[in-house]
C-alpha cells in the first residue's frame, strides 16, 4: 500500500516516504530524529483544508490528528492550553460547557487549530482579528526534537512569527489560546441588492459585530449575513430543519446545480440568479460556533485576498465584473477584520477586507483566478496563506513590512531547511 495524502478539495496530493501520526510529543521527536537521519524534509498536515501545495512532500509527512487534547483550562482568565491537532469544532464543543468560546470563527470549523492559525484563517468582524491573534503562546518543536515556548515575554519576534507560520518554523505541538465567555448569537441572513450594501457599506460593517455577504456575478442581490450577540437562550432548530437548510439546499442542491453548469456553462447566469433568490431570509439564535460555521460537503478550490478596507467597494465591484467573464457558478464571499501584528498576517497593520473567489471541482480555475489576482494586486492585496495564489517571495516580500523579521526567525529556528518544500521556497524564498 502506498503512503499517499490528499487535501480536502482533492486537488493537492503527494506520496511521502513516511506518513507519521504521533500520539505524544515524545513520539513526534522520534519521528523528527528519523527524518533527520534519512535526510527527509518534513511537512505537517492538519485537516487538509488548505488549497495550496503547502503540505506536499516526498519526505516525512506528520499528521497531527492524534495530538488533539485540551491540556488545561483557566476559566477565570479564559486561557486554554490545547494540543495543536485539535479541531476548532472539537475545541468549541469541549469548551462551551465550561463557559468559554472563540471570539470569532470562519464559516467552516473543521480545521486544526495549528493549521487554521498557521495560514491566517479568519472570520468576519470589523473589530475582531484573525484567529491567530488569540494565540497567547505557541510551543514549537524544532528539527532536533527540542521544544521552545514562544510568547510576548519569552521571544516577542518568535511569537509574532509563529502565530502565522505557514509550517516553516518547525512543528507546532501546543498553543495557549485567549478565549472569551461563551455567548449566543442571533444570525440573520437576508437578500439585499449589492449596490445598496456598497452605497452604505460602513453602516453594514460597523453596525454589526460580524457582517459578511455572498454575491454572484450574474445576480444583483447580495446574500447578507449579520451575526450579533444577544442575551437570549439558545433556540436550536430541529434536526429536520437543520438538514433541509444546511445539507439539502446549501450542499446537495447547489452541488447538483454546479454539476449541471459544468456540463452546460450557458446555464450559469440562470443558476446564479435562482440561487441568489433562493437564499432568502433566515434567522438563527444559537451558541456562537453553530451560527458561525456550517457544513461544506461539495468540493471546490478557492483564492482569497486581503486588501485595505478603504478599497472595499471598488474592489468588490471590479471582482464581480471580472467573474461575469468566466464560467463559474460559485459565489464571491466578502468579509472584514481588524488589524493584528503577526509578521505574516494578511491583515497585519491594516483594517482589512477579504474577498474570496471559488471554482467548482473539475472546472478550470486558473484564468479566472489570475484575472482576479490582477485586481487584488492593484490594491496591494495579500493572499490568504491557505488559498491559491500565483505570487512568489519576490512579490510577497514587498507587501509585508516585517518580512525580514520573519526570515530571521525562520533562519534561527530551522537553519538547515528541514521544514520546507517547493511551495515554501516559492513563497518565502530560501533560508538565509
């Protein structure tokens, strides 16, 4: 049997010499020692929700899924120590009964905490930062099996590098997270004309704790979603309603329509207009993580860029226009986050608008994504580290004011280049 690995989307795969799933940090140290003696490079896989080649290796692939425990909880201070392989969903489910929650989440929560933070994963909310900003401390295992604890006190530069690290510094084994008291959200989804949203964008973005919308190239409607904290008891929907809304309509029906447009692209405008109108009013009052995230059962690939918030409306209009010229039934997603100070955070140092474009599996994505990237480039965009882009270290370095500081930390922690591959070399450059 061959050792093979593929990501969730099925569009990135590799055949490593070794796939290891250590149960303990001690087992991980032994795996790294074996890799050293075999001369293997080492890459780490979380839940496989990245669309880039970041995990690919023909050396040693480390899977973190067995390092998935909550190690300690300080309910008073809201600090949680967890192993790196725990998923956002598992952490949410475990911590909710203890009265703690993530302040924000994206629209899927199956990623590991290490993978989600390493790639700069985010939710939406003008006053809320990317998930990696919650990392108060990061435990990193280096190629020789030693472990270093990185936080603002022990190693400020190491900590700011490790929070969004693209797997280039070593293996994250555990993290300390700053959580908030658990809360109930009211999520309201309703269709609003895109131009009405853009004409009054600040009111929508600043008037809600969490605001986002989806839009289709060929529909005038935006499917808006506003999530706000409420002092109400949870009102879980019935299982049948959940299945109808989240599984049947959002996944199976839309998947069938995408398959149809793959066979007959001329139907895309009609399918998009129908889907936009079908995404009608919906209200949910539930514990936070159940409102933030929903299942994704059909496969696609994605590009997402972070641009300065000031350019939101112009860039959104341009991307919507670009999408009209390509065959894709998939929506465009728009979100906002607050600045943070991780060296490689796409939202580092600036209020940020994230715009994501998608392509259904089996359909050509590159011409569409390249056309979108040309728009994002004009706005000094920075790509999401877990999603497709065509930039290299040469172009990326100009977009990150503290690029050199990250490079220094990387050279300090991985001087031999054990934790690298062709993708890391392309986007971060060679060590030193």
